[in-house]
C-alpha cells in the first residue's frame, strides 16, 4: 500500500512540475489579450511514421520479453 501511494505521489509531483517548468509568461498588450509573435509550429507529419514504427517495435520487444519471463 505504501509503495502504491508513493508512486502516486511521485507521478503527481512529476506531472505538476512538468506544467510549471514549461509554462511561459505571456506578453500582455494592455487590453487583456496576448500578443501573437509566436514562431510557426514545426511540421511533424513526416516523423509520425517513424514514431509509429518505433512504437510497434517496442511493443513487440516487450511482448516477447514478457513471454520469455512467463515461461520460467
């Protein structure tokens, strides 16, 4: 029980720290809106195929490793 509670606390802490670490203050233009001087987003469409391929390879590796451990 203590181990599960510790893992829950650790996960919650890491998620909350992640939000705080990457949050950036905006530039207020005086009327309540934020100025839009952001750079254009990076295209990721070409990388999605490689990401899916890596995910499938990792899933197959994990399944085979689990099956090997389950035999013993």
